[in-house]
C-alpha cells in the first residue's frame, strides 16, 4: 500500500477510535444525585449563574457535560488548558458579558444564545476575572445558562469574598455515596428496597446480607468516580487499587500549588496524620514535623478548603443550631474517601472481604469514617457540609458520642459500632443529660429499634 494511502487509512482509523472512545464515555455516564438538582436549575424561571464546588476528581465536569446534552449548543472553557489561553484573555480584557459571549462564540464557532446554549467555565479558579464576570452575567444576561466549576476554587474565593453575594448560586459535590454506587452497578431494585426500609420496617435477612456484601465492596472501592467507573466496567479490585494510587499521587502533586502559604511537605505530613488519627480527636503533637501548631492548623484549613478533609467539630449540643456552641479546639478529621483511606494505609482487606469483619480494619476507624462521609454526602448540597460530635467537657469524664445530627427540631446522637455489639454508655448518658427523645446506633445489624434507640445499618447511614 502506498505511503499516502497508508496515512489516510491510519488517520481514518484514529478518528474512528477517538469517536468510539468519546461515545463510550458519553454512553457510560454514571448517574449522580446532583443531576436532578442541575436539571431543576436548568429549568428554573429565576436562575443565577451556578458555581459547582468540590474536591478534584469528584465528577463536577462530567455532571455538567451530561447536562449539556439537554442544550442545543454547549461551550466548554477550561482555564487550565493552554489551548484555551485566548479565552482567558477575553475575560481579562472585558467585563461586559455581551462582548465576552460574542468573542467566545467566534472563537469556538458555536452560537451562545440564551435558552439554547450552556456556557461551562471549568477550573475557573485559574481565572479570577472570569469569577468576577459571573455577577455581570446575572445582572445583564440572566437568561443565559452559565455554570462554573473549580477544584481549588475556595482559594480564589478567599481573595474576593464578596464577589457574588446574592448573584451566584453554589452547589457542593462529593464522591459517590453508597446509594449512588448501588445505582452505578445496576442494583436499582436493591436500592429501592433500601429506600423503603426503616427501623420500623427492617429488611429481610437475605436483602440485608446482599447490602452488606455490596457495602463492604464499596468500602474498598470508595466513591471516586474514576475508580467506580473502572469497577462498573468490570475492572478488578486490583485495578481499582492502582487507580487509587494514581489519584493519591495526583492529590499530593496538587499540594505543590499551595506552596505560597504552606510547604507541600508539611501538608503531606498533616494529611498522613489525619489518616492515622481517623476516629480520634485530632492531636497536633502527633504530627511528625517540627512545625508549630499555627502551621499545622493552617495546613488543616488548606486541606479542608481543597475538599480533601472533612471536620467533625465538638458541639455542646444544648440547642439548635448545633454550630452555635462549638469548640474548634476539639475536632475529629476524616479524608474524603474510604478508598483513598484504605489505600494510603495499605490495609490488609482480607478480613473485610472474606469475613465481613469491618471492626478488625484499623480498630473500627473505617466504620466511623464511612458513616461520616455518608452523612456529608446526604446533606443539602447548597451549603457547605458540617459534621458535629459530642464529648463531655467535665474533667475526668470520657463520655463521647461519634456524631450528633439535627433531625427536625431534635438533636440526635449517633453511635457507630463496627460490628453488631458494643457498649453505648456514652449514648445513654447523652440522652439523659440532653433530654433527647432517641438515639441512633449505626452498625452491621439490620434495621431495628429497642427502647429509645433506632438501629441503622452502616450501609444506610445516608438515610439518617
């Protein structure tokens, strides 16, 4: 075959391969709970530019692209992409959204029309002028659908804290919840049974066993979209572990972006300590570093802002809101994903996968982390997630409740048990002292209740 013909055939094959790969990923989008909120925003008569916030690699861009299929035209700008440098200059040179959209339309050869086009500004933290422009889109082009997203967005917003008060709507996104994981692996009927179950309406032993089995796999795989997608596509647990290694490395590489405030090595030391102290009150002195407490505290705040760490703060729990009586000196910290957690520690998962003994995995810390992350994912995505726990503040007392939550107008203590047994002295002490109507035990048991205790299986923590 002549060289020219070979080249043409090769290019055609390459084009087919690229189109095939693109279609594969589009067809295999894994549904997320936030999709419903995004479509509600799309169809709203009164709509503000949307800011999608969350850690890197939790699926923000994929969710927006999925929504983009509902529009006639879709324009995506990635401010970290060198090919889109010219688009960044447009925002730097203009503040008038009509001029901005006219020039973007020419650049991308797509019309930007209110009601027909979705304009997606990805990694917007890399272009402060684009963040500032959002308010002008709301004021001057309110009918145009504009979505912005960013992985390290909180750092940019610190510099312009009042940029969008009343003019921007935020949504927070997290890794897959267990319920989303069930849907992703095609267990919709099992998910429906879980949604209809309650302490008053337990599951059958067969369904309870099935949900436990899937949940333990979820604990290993975690909820990072790339890992879940690999698992759903038939990837082995070993392949999933390799992706988790790559994601962890990506997070550590991101640390270099924070060097202006805290050295990346310091952040890595603090991150490692948070992992090691999961399920315990964070102790500054355990950080393997010569840094002082102020530097460690700043490292924690940076990790929280990046969405990599969630904080459960001590609340006196004397009244609502729970955040009114907090003591930030006492807090427990957990990282965003159980898959990354177990991979970072290189845990031996044999007992978990073969014997269902989650209590043997790192002294049960994994169970408390699973409940904490599920509570975060179940919260209203329009507000930053908050977690609280309680411990008796009197000297000589060791009473502590893993989490306290607001259910209606009640303050409810939540105790996490990695197995099916365990003392609940702290729970009963809390119920008596705070005069709470009931408490919740989260364990490997089926739904149930006794006295003033409601039992939720670990896999149902998101239903609390």
